[in-house]
C-alpha cells in the first residue's frame, strides 16, 4: 500500500511549526529592543529603517510558516476499473474486488426497483461516449446516460464507505458525543437528490413498495433498521455521516463533494470520462468466467481527494483525535478501490504463471493419453 498518512504528518510537523512561530516572536521582540536602542543613539531615521527590517523579518517568517503548511496538504487520486460484457451490456463482477462487487449490487438493486435507469443504461450506453460528427469530421466526447449512472454509482460507493468508516471509528467510548454531529439524509438534500442510488436506497422503507408490507407488520422497527434487502435484490441502507462538531457537508458540483471540519477541508470527486483501460492478458478468460477480448470491455474510473488544512489548525493542540479518521479512511479506500492494489492482492503475475503451468500439464497428460489409446 502506497498511501502516506496526511493527518499524522501534520501532527509530526506541528511541533516544528510551533517552535518556529515562537522563534519568530522572540526574534521580533529582540529586533524591537534593538530598534529602540538604536533609535535613541542614532535618531529617528535609523529607527524607521530598523522598523522596516522588523517588517521584512516578520514577512519572511510568515512565508516560511505558510510553506510548511502547504507541504502537508495533499492531493491524491485513486484509479479503479469496472468491466462490461459488450454482448449483453451487463456489468461483469470481478470477484474479490470490493468496488466491482458493490457496483454490481447497486446497479442490480436500482434496476430491480426502477425500470427507468435500466432503460437509460441500454438506450444510451457507454459505447456512445465518443461519437463521430460528419459536420466537423472529428469524434466528440459526451457523458452518456450510462456514464452518468457510473459516476453516481461510484459516488454512492464512496459515500457509503465513508459513512460506514465514520460510524465504526466514532463508535468508541473515547469520544464525547457532544463533540460530534450527525448528518442524515434530510440534512444534505443537495447530495442525496442528485444521486439516484443514494436517494433510492436511503429513502425510508415505509415509502417504498418493496418494503411497505414488512414495515406495516412491525411499525416499531421503522427507523431502527440500518440496512435491509427485499424482493429482486432491492436494498435499503440508512445514510448518515458522523463528523466532528461544527463540520459541514456540501456539494460543490455534480461530481464533487466537500466536507469542512474544524481542522481541514476534504474534497471528494469522481472522475469518469468513458475511456477504456487495459486489464492483464488472460484476466477475462481465466478469472472472469472465460470472457475474451471481443466480449470484455474494461473502463477506467477515478476518485480524486484533496485535503486542505486550515491555517490555525497547526497551532491548536486539542481535537486532533476527532480527525484521525481521515488517514484510515483514505488507506482503506486505496485498498478496496485501487486497481493496482487489487491485482497486487491477488498476485496476478504468479496466478497467471501457475495457470499456464497447469494448462500445459493438462494438455501434456491429454496428449499422452490419446497416444496410448
């Protein structure tokens, strides 16, 4: 795993920054005393020059501190992939790859509950992302209806993963509930209603036909259930985000969400432009039920994260324990979403080597048996 912790790096460097700030204060006091003495001895003109010197010294220290703060800010991109069967236009699940497995469940659940997204997926598929224009004589790229569903499904995966991670992280006696705030579906309508997966799956069970019978049987359980599945694969998942007090969550654009906490701002963005990616040779045939190159199409999808620490955060010693979730979340995101981490985890080079040896061995045995017969 190549992810480098961000919050831990800030805490490691915070002491150096505080010491630097203290040195700047002592430096300013020292220069001021020198200026006062020099002014008495040389007069007002020299005093003015010394004050200029003080100003330049302070500016230098501020620039140095600012450069130190910028160094601990981080931008990181994670590249994932998903596969589509070109013949059937259906997603192909990649076993053991968390993102692919979750994406398949999400699409299946959405299509089972609502015919409209399935019709959009089929009528405006990913293959129409690049279309030739006879007018300009060039290929133009656009976001197809299927492409928009991919973006929303990836964002849903990201938010659900964050929600689960935050719940697990803060579900400890070490944290004071008064210093936490919880965002529910109703608190972030700008995020919920622009994502069909999140809107559908988090909608109260008593408002959905697939669950209304079960909720009517025992009304006392309504609002208590965190997750449930129904006929045909439909699913319910309560949405919430537990964050440090005074945090805010907002949507910046159709593909970008910002989480503003007392220590930092975290921006999460899904990137999908409909381009293909290459999977290792033999992967479809040996790992994905024998799918070959004509049928199997792999697409690249990315998640971009940007962490911006606030200027005063370096000088506040308390409250950092409520922000340590960031490091573990980004690490888990890399492990579960990253294409490179997946192939590293299954050790594909070794797997393909063993597969070839087995195939050759079977072929030799079959050949020998045929000759003996």
